[in-house]
C-alpha cells in the first residue's frame, strides 16, 4: 500500500534538523474514520430536523418564528464558533480540542431531545451548533496537519463525500423517524449520539498529533467582534419581513451595528499578535476568492437540502420518507464528485480545473431545478440534483485544499476555519434569505388565488392552509402550485449566487501542491 511522500522527496523544501514524521496510509485512515464519523453525525444533525419541524413545533407549542429558529440556532452557533475553533487549533492540542467539541455536541444533542419547551430546544440547538463548529473546523485542521497538500486530495475527497452524504441523508433519516410509530421526534437528536461517542473512542486510540510550541496569546476581543459581526446579519434576515420591514429603522440599526462590528474587528485583527482571522492569510488572493466561492457552496449545501424536501412534500405531496429517498441523486453526485476529484488531484496534482467544472455544474444544476414545477417529472428534478451534487462535491473540500496549500501548518487551523466559517455563513444566510423569499411568494400567490375560488384571503391562517389533509381539492392545488412556483424561483436566485462562485474560482491562480506538510518559509519550530 502506498504511503504519503516524505519531506525529503520534495525538491522545494529546505533541509531541516528535524524532518517531518510521515504517517502511512493506514495510520491516516485510522484517524480519518474517527473524524468522518464525527463529521457525519454533526452535519446530518443540522438537517435531520427538517422533516420533523411541524411535529416538534406543534407539540412544544412554538410560533412560526421559532419554527425557523430550530434550524437557524444551530447554524448561527456553528457559524460564530467555527473561526474561533480553527484559531484555537493553531494554539492548543488539536486532539484535546476535537474531543471537547464531540462532548459538547453530544451534550447538546441529549439535552435537545429532552427539551420541554421551544426556549429549551433553541438553547440546546445552540449548544449543538458550538460542537458542530468545532468538529467542522478541527477535522480540516487535523488533516492539514498530518497530510501534505499533494496527498491531501483523496482524503479531502473522503471528507467532502461524507459531508455531502450527511447533508442529504439527514432529511431521509429524519423522515423515517417521523413516519415510524415506535419513535418520536426526540430521536432526531438521540440518533446522533452513538456515532459521536464511537468517533470519540477511535480518535482517543489512533490520533497522535504534534503541537507547535509558540507563545499563546488569545484574541478575546477579536473573537467577540467576529461573533457579533456574523450574528447580527443572521438575526436580521431571520426577523426582517415578519417582525419589522426590510426597509425600516430596525433594519437600518442592524446593518449599522454590523458595519461598526466589522470595522472594529478588522482593526483589532490587524494589530493583535495572534489574530483570530489573520489579515495576512485573508489578503492572500487564493483565500479571498475561495471564501467568496465558499459562500455560494454553503448556500447550496444547507439551503437546497432543506427546500428540496419541502418541495417534494408540500408541492408534490410525498411523505417525509419518500422525500428523503428522492434526494439520492444529489447524494450520489456529491459522493462521485468528492471522491473522484480528490483522487484525480492526488494523482495529477492539478486542482483548479475541478473547482471550475464544479462551479459550472452547481450553477447549471440549480438552473435546471429553477424550471421545476408541481407536475414536473421526477427525472427532470433528478438531473438537476445530480448536477448540483457533482458541483458541490468537486468544490467543497477542494476550496479548503487550495487555501491550505498557501499557508504553513502553524496557520492551517485559522485558514481552514476561515473557509469553513464563510461556507457555514453562506448556508445560514441562504436558509434565512431564501426562506424569506419563499414565504413571501407563497403568501402572495395564495392571497391572489383564493378570491378566484370564492374564498376570502383573510378567512384562514397560513398554518391552516398548510394542513393538506383537510384542504378541499381546489385549495390544495393552489397551495401546492404556490409552493412549487416559489421554490423554483429561489432555485434560480441560488443559481445566480452560484454563478458568482464560478467567477471567483476562475480568477484563482493555480499553485502546484507542495509535497510537505510544512511550508518551510521559515525554519520549523520545535515540536512536542
């Protein structure tokens, strides 16, 4: 079995007194199994509740705003914490940090399953999100610390395939749980626990990783400002349109506060000796363009799996389990794109072409879905999902790989965390903004169509109109058509966002993947 290339095999690396320790393929896979198990369970938990939300909100007597926040709370906490976890991994032992993240995630999952009110559930989802942010950032950081960029392609492919599989299988698992009489919605949270604990045991046994000795100066103020700057816009897009207008004084206050937080964060990060988001890294052309592309990929990853299940259930009348099964083409495309591109990158050392092809497929797939309707045959939707899955698979992990190739191992955590941060931020914003567009269009379509049926638009609530089992056939047809047309519209909006990622990756300059873990711009610091 082939082993990763050693530091001595690179003609570009400087000679050092302390050569890198090179792990065998088997040793790397042993670590990967633990990381992938943790990654699968944390990512699937972000979408597993999609099919159970009506049941959860009904039993806990939640409002429509709280309905959205069951998903948003975990994504928000995940977004805010990702960059912080990434920077901590450059300063402290990565093994200890990933174990802490798993414990936090498990605790949040168990407490969420035990929740007796919507307030408790939302708090526990936030705890889950903190653990999810750690697992997302640390898995990238650990792989970046034990595998050279040239050999990292196939391992990044495994991670990308796992993430895509988890994103798509989450709604399927949730649908099976909802439809099973012997299980309740609480198992949507409990089901994540066993695999997370297994990953904890595997990592304890097999993960051995060095910690670079360096002065530890934690950027507390920068962490607070980054958290505020990323939290405020997410809260704004979640509340605007319902609690206040998009163009209003509250909206202006949110935007002004966000702008102030961003300016202060940039200033603090510029002067701090150990910035949370290193300006030197973010000024790198590859990193900047990769983060822009990551926003679009995140929007597709998190948003489309949620809205596709709603499209299949609400617009086409399928059960939760059927809706989950119908996502299989997207899952298959993601697996093929991630593993295929990863192995080809490792073999030939070229990576930009796969980012460009992936962006083209992602944009085209979303455009195909944008021309779907209530009576569209499944093969049409399946083609769009397959293309979209291939695009996500080719782009997701390879954007991280491109950025990691530009930094030394001492900054791989912060660099990986920055890309993951913006990808998750794109997902959170995508779910909120596209969801707001969907809700607005559905309401307008139904309000315009009810008078033609001889029904007063103000005579029933939106909740009653979603109760398909009790709707007369003409009204049900109107509701399904409204959801189908609105969903197609947000797919076209998402296609426009994905086109931005195509422009971004086309402008990235391809740099040969190095054969060493360390960049060796400077003599390596001693390790322990």
